[in-house]
C-alpha cells in the first residue's frame, strides 16, 4: 500500500514538475509578448506624435 502510494506520489510529482515547466515557458512567452506589445505601443505613440506635428504644420 505504502509503496503504491509512493509510486503515485512520484508520478504526481513528475506531472507537477512538467506542468510547472510548461507554466514557466508560457510565462516567459507572455513576458516576451508583453515586451513586444510595449515596444509596438511606443512606436505607435511616436508615429502619433509625428502625425500631430504634421497636422500642426498644416494648420499654421
């Protein structure tokens, strides 16, 4: 009984480790995606400012 439980615990432990690895990988992917989104947001802001400046020149 104890031996079987031990085997089950080991199996569960391995499963948890695998799931943890997957979660870590997904977390890193999310961080990378977030970084890219921030970068793209920065670019959009810059382009927006450029457009505003052009618009300003058109009016005055």
